[in-house]
C-alpha cells in the first residue's frame, strides 16, 4: 500500500498561485509537480474559500497570541534548564549521583 504524501502549506500555496496565474493548464502543473489534477482543484477551491481571512482584523490578534505563546515557551524552557542544573547540583552534593 502506498503512503500518502503530505504537502506543506507553503508548497500548496505556491502551486495554487501558479494555477491562478493561468500560465499553464492544471494538467500541465499537475504533471510538473506529480499531483493529481483533482487535488489541485481541491486546493484551489479551499484557497479561494479561505482567502477572505487574510484581511481579517483578527489576524493581528492571532499573531500577538503566537508571539506571547513563543515568549512563554522560551521562559519555561529556561526555567526547565535552570531546574535541571539545580537538581544535578543537589544530587552531586548529596552523593546520589
């Protein structure tokens, strides 16, 4: 049984934009990237269906949330590192290590 290919959102966007430019037919683009033409049509429909979200004001809130999450994750990783060092030091001093 053949495994399914997983395509990144960047790749899909690149291919769909190529389809939308209409410099080549869908069949030509599909054979170029070795993808079924029906798959390209699905990607194109999904892209066009969600295109209006690009200009939503909520996207700024999403970016802010992502940045806050990344900052929190970085703080937590530093804390884990610090605690690991402290545990190792305590083990060494107590003779358990």
